[in-house]
C-alpha cells in the first residue's frame, strides 16, 4: 500500500485533483460572488431611483399621505423622530428604517388590508415567499422627512444564483475527482512503454546484450529514453564483445611464450648432457622478456580502458624529444603546441609510432609536430611499404597482424598501434593512417593565455 501511494500515477492524479479543485473552486466562488453582486447592484440602483423619486415629490410640497398613489415601489417615510408617516407596503412590526442594507420580510409581516387601502402594488400582497429588499436611505430637501426605499432583488435571478451555487458546490468536487481519474489513466497509459522498457531490461543478462528495448513510435521523452537505453546496450554489447575477444587473444598470446619455455625446460630435463644450457637459458630469457612486455602492454590497455588519469599541460615538442630517444630520426617542429595530457603515456605513443616506423622504413623516418586548426598534430612517416587502404582502420585494433610484410613483427603481439589509438582517444584525439605509411595523431591544443 505504501508503494501505491508513492507511485508516479498516484502522485500525478492527486496533484491533478488538488489543482483542479482549487482552480475550479476559486472560479466558482468568483462567479457566484460576481453574480450576487450584480443582482444587488441592480437592486441598489433601482432603489436609489425610487428614493430620489419620493424625495422629489416631498420637495415639491407633497405630504406623506399623498404618496399613497406611488405604485410599484417599496418605500417608507418617517419624521426625524422615526415615526412612520407612510409606507408601501404596510409592514407589521419593525420598519424599513430598522435596516440599513438588505431585509427579508415574510408574507405574514405584510398588512395586506392596509396595503390595499393605500394603493400599493397589488402583486406584493399575494406573495407566498419571503420578500427580500435592498434598502436605501435618503433625506428630503427640507430635512423634515427620512425616506427609505427598497427594491425587491430579482427572484428569478436570485434563484439562478442559488441554483448555480448549489450546482457548483456539488459539481466542483465531482469534476476534480473526474480530472484526477483521467490523469490516473493518462499517466498509466503513458507509462506503459516505460514498463515495457523496464521489463525488457530486467530480462537482459550478460549474454543477451544483443537484445534491445522496444521503442515507441512517438517523438517524446520516453522515445528518447528508449533510444538512450538501446545506445547504452549497444555500447555494453560492444565493450563485452571487445573484452571477450581481448581476453581470448591475450590468452592465446600468453600461451605461446609459456608453451615455448615449458618445452625448453622439458627438453633440458630430459637431455641435460646433450643441450647447450647457455643457449637454452638465452632462449628462455627471450620468451620471458616477450611475456613481460606483453603483460606490461595488457596492463597499460587495462588502465586506458578504466578512464583518464589526472592530466596536465604538456609541451608536445618535449614529448617527441623524449620519445625519439636519440635514434636516427628526422624531426621537424613547427610551432610549440601544448596539450592537456599524461606525459609518460604520450611518450609511449611517440615511441610506439617511431618503433613501428623504424621497423618498416627503408632508409628514412620523419617525425613532424605542428598546429592545424586548433589541434596539435603529430605525424610519423617512413619510406617503407605502405598499408593497404582496406587495412588502415583495422591496423589500430588489438592483436592485429597484417598479412603483408609491413605488419610482420619480430615477436610483437599486435598491441603497439592499438595502444597508440587508445592513448590518443584518452586525450580527446584521433589516430589514423594517411598515404599508406604516414601515421597522424591529432590532439586538441591547450589554449594558454
């Protein structure tokens, strides 16, 4: 039950109900108040007109008794002491003067006989309901008389206002509940794709990353959520596939030197007098060195996959100088690009590119550093056989050895260029092959003030 009250559909429905109840209630109160005010204002204006008419007659010299012929009016004339001198209709008990606003007079409070004798409006005498009048006080010009005039508030208008008040009192809560129910079903319908996405994701395991969540045909936030989820699943699928292939390839590469060392040791143990122990140890040392280099490369790739380390401003020219390490390489530096990076890994990037170029160069290796369109550009080229265009992207994959002489590596595991590509990506850059034997790395230049 607690989960139900904390659900999105319940909270939205409750919010819709409360908001609509407050809004409709405020509008309903305003409507009723305005309608009642219009009725009272109309009665007040007419009462003022009646009072002014009676006062005008008194000002022309008419006596209170002469006012009996003023028909279709509700008025009362008193002297300054409050004694009633004329009234139409004739009221029993209290006078209109006792009221300064609205007064409700019941049928039993009207003296119908006196009313008929003084010539008041006959329809007032046949009332079966209360007579509600709005009272206005005026004074005659000679200040001898107080005139109280009233107008009956329109009974049909009052009935309409009362009916609207009753209807709105019952209708506003009903409409608010209806809006809340509609909001409930609307949210439930809107959340169906979300539930479908949740159910699909809940069933996806590590071996089912090729599955995708259903995407609704709409162009709303839920569709974008489905697209994001599918994009995430695609990245996870790619990462898991890559990791699985990497693990398989690494196991294969590690198995080779280990098998070689085991074979040599078994032969030594089987024929200790027939083999050259020194040569056997040298071969085993080569295998250990190869294994050590492979493990170091694997560790570095694992660190690169884990994310970037703390970066700092690094002058690319200094990195190239350290990466070349005194080898017979022609270096050309144009400008002084500075990048935000990891110095030792950038040096490893340069060494790998230079090692690859030296291994396959015929006679010349060139390293160029420049700035192009806000990017630091490092280009390493050689005059050896180029890489076929179809292999220029694949050469940066892990454990890739091309079939041509360009990629044959003496004991290499095919990780050198993969490390170059990963280091470049970790620094927000790219690595690619241009013109067959020219490797170009582009890294965003650090703007310094």
